[in-house]
C-alpha cells in the first residue's frame, strides 16, 4: 500500500464520518424536538417545524408555546453546549498533549462555581436568571486567566505541566473560597447545588442569546487552527522547528476553548464527561488528525448532549434528572463499548 | 460553689443516667405520666422521646441551645423562651430568639459547649453531634424533620415535657388541632382544583407524600407533582413543559426568600405568561421559612393556602 492510498483512505474515512456526524445531528435534533414529557403528535410537530413555527390545525396554542419557548431553545442550547465542551476538550488534549485533559482542566469549573455562588449569595435575588450565568461566565474566564498567568509567570514554565499544576492549585483555591461563602450563606446551598448539577430544565431563548456569540467565536477560532493542532501535538521543539509560534498558538487555543467552556457552564451548569468522551470516541472512529477530530467532536458533542437531554426530561417524566448525572451514566458504558469494539476490529 | 459542684456532678452523671433511661427498664415511669403532676417543677427527671431514642433530663433545663429553627419556634410558643440562651443562625423567628453564629448545618461542638448549655435541641445530625455532646455531658435531644402533622404535634409535646411546660405544649397542640380542623372543614375547593408548589426556581416541587404536601391534600387540592409517582423521594424536579401543559389553577411560591421569586419573575419565564394562574393572579407567595418548618406557624400557612384556594375559585367563577 502506498502512502497515497493510506491518505485516500483516511480522507474517505473522515468524509464518511462527517456525513455520519451531520446525519446523526439531524436525527438528534428531530428526536429532541419530537420527544418530551408532553406528548405532541409527531406529524404536527414536523408541520410546525417546516412552517417555521406556524401552529398547524389540530395543535393547541399551548402545544405551540411549549415547542417554541421550551423545547426548541432547549435543543439549541444542548447542541451549543455539547459542541463547545467536546471541541474544547479536544483542543485542550492537543495543546496540553494530555489525553485526560478536559474543558475544566484550568479552573474553568471552579471559577464558574465561585461566580455563580457570589451571584446567588450577594446578587439581587430577583434577577438570578441573568446574574448567575453572567457571573459564572466571568468566573470561568477569571479562573482560567489566573491559572494561565500563574503557570506562565510564577511556576516559570513554558511546559504544559506547570500550566496544569497551576490549574489544579487555582481550582482548589477557588473551590475553597466558594465553600467558605456557601457556609456563610448556608441558605444559598441548594440553589448553588442545583445550578452545579446542570440547569437545562429552565432553558429559554435568553440562554441561546447569552451563549451564542461566545460559542460561535470560540468554535470558529478552534476550527481555523485545527490543522496546527496536529503539529503542536507532536512536541514544542518539533513545532517550533516547523516555524510555529507554539506559546502564542497555545494561548489562542486556551482562550478560545475557555470562552466556549465558560459559555457552556454559564447556561448549563457543570456537565462532565462530554469533553473527554466525545473527542476520544471520534479519534477511535477516524484516527488522530485534528482536521477531522475537531469538527467531528463538535457534531457528535452536539448530538450526544441533545439526546442525553431528551433522556433527562423523559425518563422519569414529568420529573427531570440532572443532565450531568446522565452524561456520565450513559457516557461511560458507551465509551467502554466503543473501546471494546475498536480493539476487536484492530 | 455549691451550685458549681452540682453542675459538675450533673455533667458527670448525665451520660450514665441517660444510659439508664435508654435501657427502658420497666420501673421507668412512662413519659405520658411524668408530666401529669400539677406542679411541673417537681416533674423532673423526665424521659422524652427524641428522633434517635429516649433522652432523660434530670432538672428543668435553664440553658437551652436550639440548633433547629422549628424547635426554636416551638420552644417560644410553649413559653420556654426564657430558658433558651442561644439559637442557630437560621432561627429567625420569633424575633426575640437569641440569635448566634451557631450553625445547625455544620455544628461546631466546641462552640456549642462554650454556651454551657444544659440541653441542646437539634434537627439534623450531620455526623455524631448527639454522641459528641453526650460525651461532654450535655443532654442532646434530636427532633428531626417531621414527616406528618402528628409527629410535629408529638415534638411540641416532647419539648413541653423536656422544658417543664407540658401543659402549655398540650394546650398549643390542642389549639393547632382545632384550628387546622376548622380550616380543613371550611375548605371546599371545586373538584380538581390543581396547584403547583415551587421549592426553588429550578422547578423543584413536592408531592403529597411530604409534610407540606399533606397540608394541601387535607384541603382537597390536587398536586400536579403527584403525577411523578413515588420514587422521587417526594421532592421531584418538574419539567417546564409539564407545568405549562398542566396549567395549574394555583401556583404557590415557596422560593420568595431564597430565590427572590414573585408573580413578576415567574411571568418572565419562557411560556409562563400564558399560564392561567399567572394571568388570573393566582400566584401565591409564601414565606419559605414557614413553609419549610413544622412548627406552630403551619396553621397560618394552611390558612393562607385555604384563602388562596377560595379566591382562585372566585376568579374561576
């Protein structure tokens, strides 16, 4: 087999995976819109969809309201959050050359948690639907900023290890502050806790408006540099010898991934597992090149979270299960199944 | 000096006496009889029934620390307020309760002991609070969240026994019973009048299994959260879609203090402006504190719920 053959095969595998990814996303969106705790006839929902929100005959005003104001924004937000977390995870894994890196590696989760806690405990109590996400967003960025600054200056390293260590230290510190504040205001405990477990249950178009600009900017940036991630993953020295400004690229990627993560955390709380499992699953399907891994992570991440959220609101309907619980519960066995299948195929 | 000595003796003896009491020897007088002598002061020692077993109290307690907001309300309502020297940071009623920084969620045994209490009343034991206090010779009485009204009454009566106010406690319980009975008898909601009870702004609710849920059930109101069935532990997080589709006649907000919710904030939620409870003004703000406790003020709470149910009917008519 020549190199050219191998390259062709990789490309076609990537193309096939992309087609599959798009198809899965379309199916996931349809499932997400069709299935919910309130039963609305599938034919009516489809007619409603293709007429862009005109309620067809036989659909009550209330059903149209549920679709337009609750179900659709929730599917959109789940898609944005899933794509953000999966792409950020893939990008972090590349620039830190660490397969265990996830979007919360550099203190984004701890920063967001602290931000949300401050908003709940000290912010105006009648506007938490706005103050909590905004404050969590800022907190996530501050957390990553601190970790990055500390890792670069104090620990003096240009190595990825010092950044990761700084992330661990910053996360512990911010979590300690959060716990202290929660103790001071123990009446806020439950509100912060339910927020941490994920809050797609009350999602509306406001959340889409809040997250969309950051997500588009961040995912666009990661998409633009996806080829360079292949180079940086090889090693700093090698990448430099190829004329790449490693530190600058790493900073750009960290900023983009953190922006996406912060937006995701702000509207959805902490959802584990997606940033780890989706990129690795994609790698098992199409190989390690970030040209494919990054866009496919976005597609499959979006589909995965839309489907998981559909489970979250239907399994125990009319009650809800926190989405973070299901991502791990469904994600872990799924990932093991993919690993096993891959080993058998190899 | 003599007094001090007797405290020391009491501290040393209390654990062993408590141990005797919990053995439940046949010559222990039954708790009910202990309070019957006319002079309450002479009724000590008494054995009372706490959540985690029997507790013997040797002398009328004069330095009570309450780590439970409900117990604080109970103690003041039965006239034992003067014996209370410290309450936890969540005990905000009645206003004259001696508030401190003590925490009932994260109790600090040393800080509690610093008040030199002769009785500590608490609701939740996060670890070994009871045994730690007993180890210091401090009598500790646990009165955990009441699952039913009957248990709430029982706790008030036990606190009466424990503090030397058994008669007042019994009178309070009788009052509560008759007032609640009156409210329940007067309540006549239209069949199928439904409600949604909100615990927080992420749509956590309660089923009729819970203490608060039972109050609504007594009034004949239909709880939309009961659709969830058992297995949710009584506190399910409801789907926003389901609430919209159920379109409850009444919405009770028990998150006015924790989360600043009101008719105005809920009407801003996606789709909620169409709910008939919102358009009809049947969104009822409740005091989170009263709604999450099982003390004497549940009578007021029940009255408020009953009144709201009446006016909802008037709106519907």
